[in-house]
């Protein structure tokens, strides 16, 4: 009970969400490990599929670059580049082409100026600063019993929650674009490989849902602390 009290009013919820997040991460790792070791029917690497999808969407100017790490794949909207990890770039697996197509999905979103993506881009820098300050505001407020600082921290956590909320449709849409392309272009070969690509992208999407749930739990917890100190 003392430990849960230390976590705050929503301590049990935070613990529950944390455990769920760990389970989801484990599911993602197992899913990617499985489909990352199964070759796709056309024997195309992640880099080759990314290049194809970019070219088919009129994005020939966007390079596909290799970066170190595992599942460090991302689209850089500032430098306009698709960056694929070592486990995706030169690997002809089902998992690799699913991840590669997802990242190109973000590039296509950027091209069409998807509102949620544009909004997330504007929010990213100021919210990253705010998120670094928020815990310090809350801890300092609790230490010196300054309720106003706790409320500032709650507002910053609330803004971060909004960022996570905006991220959800962006990620879901990128996965939708990826699956449609893999199916319609015949890249996945259909059947089991298409189902595997969908499983990989669904597992990845669940991590963003877990991120939102954790942000929500943290926000509610800080809100409860602020109210209890009024």
C-alpha cells in the first residue's frame, strides 16, 4: 500500500498499464522475430520495397538510407529521407517489407500534407521541451508544497497526452497505406505473407496505443496529485 501511495492516486492504473505495455512489447518482439525470419514470396528487401513504393508515389527524390540499430526505422520529415534499420534495409523478409512500407507511408502522408501529421510536426519540439520540464515541475511543487507548479506540470503532461492522441491516426494510416500497397502491387504475394505483414503492423500499432494509455495514466495521476494538494 505504501508503494502504491507513493505512485499517487492512480498508482494501480499506472502499474497495470506498465505491465500491459511490457506484454505488448514482448508480443511485438515475438511477432517481428517470427516474420523477420520468413522470406517474402518475391524475395525483395526492405530497401527495395521502400524504393518501389516511393517511386510509385512520385517521391523519387526521397532517398532510402540504412541506419544502425534494430527497429530504428523512421521517416525524417525535415531531411525528407526514409531510414531503415539493419534488420529491415537489406533483409528480404515479410517483416522487413511491412516495416519499410509503413515508413514510406509516412512519406506519402507528408506529400499530401495529412493534417494530423502536420499538427504532430508542429507539436513535436515544444512538447519535447515541456515533457522534460513536467516531472521537475511536479517534484518541485510537491517538495515545496507549491500547488501552482504541480498544475503547470499537469498541463504539460496533458499536452503530451494530446501528442500521443494525434500520433495514433498518423501511425494507423501509415500502416493502412502500407498494407494496401503491398496487396495491390503484389509485393507480399498475398496469402500468408500478407497476413504476416498485417500481424507485424498490428503489433507495432499496439505499442502506440500502449504509449497513449501510459500518458493518460500519468496525466490522471498528476491531476490527482494537484487536486489533493489544493
